[in-house]
């Protein structure tokens, strides 16, 4: 697979999953006043803008900055009541925890997105979109479209080369196939 394009798609997917994670955390932390698409779209815009910034020196700086920006969106959107300092601290902490490698919300959405991509690359029928991406669905489908196009392209270009190797690998005789390709490279 073209690693450069795959890397770009992986970053785009990370931003979509991160945005969906932020939306779920904020909707859970704040409740009904922010349960609408206008709020979620504002969150998406903030997350995508900040994820595209490359000048931030450390991912932790990005998370801290993003948490503050998202709290501003919550305060701006949530006209029915003012959040207490404790509520703000709780939401800020939950958002900052997204930077943890094993954050359960992010990991769950990442797995759902990957399963969605996997099912798209092997299917010709419509696939049900994963839960948790309702507001970010068009973004997820855009990345999925690019991904399936890249997979299809690579199958067309490299398929004939790997056609003999794949059945050997799938049958469990992968070691022999790997060594035979090393022999032809030398």
C-alpha cells in the first residue's frame, strides 16, 4: 500500500475519531443543553482546526488548548445554565484524558471505525455506519471513500504480483512464501 497516502488517511481518521470522542464526552458531561447538531458541528470545527495545526510543539499542548477551546464552545452554546467550576474541571479532565493511549472512548470509536473500513473494503453492498459517529458521519465516509479507493487501486496494481503469495500465506505456508520472496530479491 502507498504508505504516504495511507499515513495521511490515518491522520484524517484520527481527527474524525477524536472529534466524535470529544462530542460524546461533552454530551455525556454536560447533558441535554448540548444534545443538538449545531453544538456538535461547532465542536467538529474546533477539533479539525486544532488537529490541522502543526506548530504546536507537543501533543499535550494540543490537548490542553483543545480542552479550553471546547469548554468555550460549551459555555457559548449552553445558554440555559452556567457550568460550575467543578463541572468545568470534570469536563476538562475527561477531554485531557483523550490523550491517554488506552482511553476507552477513543479506543472504542477507533475500533468501530476500523471495523467499518474493513467491512467496506470487502463488500459491495451498503454497510451500516458505526454507532458514535452520527455527527461526524460525512467526515468518516469521506475518509472511508479515500481508503477504499486506495485499497482498490493497490489491489489493481499489486494484485497480480501477490496473487501467488496470498493463497500460500492464507493456507499457513507463509514462511515458505516469505523466504521465496527474499531469495528473489538478492
